[in-house]
């Protein structure tokens, strides 16, 4: 795994861009990251986001027990990054 684009002040939470495709999803053939992986560096548990779809907040896929523990600041940073990724992809299409 590469370096995180965001790390919490206490260094327990890290965010990474991810191109993970779930087994029930079709692929577009592009290798670009369109998800965010959130890792709790203390427990080793991670969760990925859904691809950005113009929601106001990032949608985390996985156990609500874990996703509710994700700090608000991490979710905000993930949403910012997903918006930027979506904007870049839109620009590339033009």
C-alpha cells in the first residue's frame, strides 16, 4: 500500500486512494482510483468507500460498527478527495 494522502493527528486513521472493484461490480477497464480506503492503523481494520456519486458525504461500505467509528475529519477529507477525483475524470472526458 502506498503512502496515505491523509493521516489523522494521532496517526490512528489513514486514507488512501483505491481502485478496488468488488466482485459483483463490472469494471470500466480503467485503473484510476475512484474509491477511498480508510484504515484504522491501531486495529488493522479497513473499509472502502462507494464510488463518488455527487452525495454530500462519503458512503462507507462495510460494518456500521466500524464505519461509525471513523472520525468526521476523515470522512470530510475522503469526500473532498472523491469530489476531486470525479472532477478530474469529468475533465478528462471533455
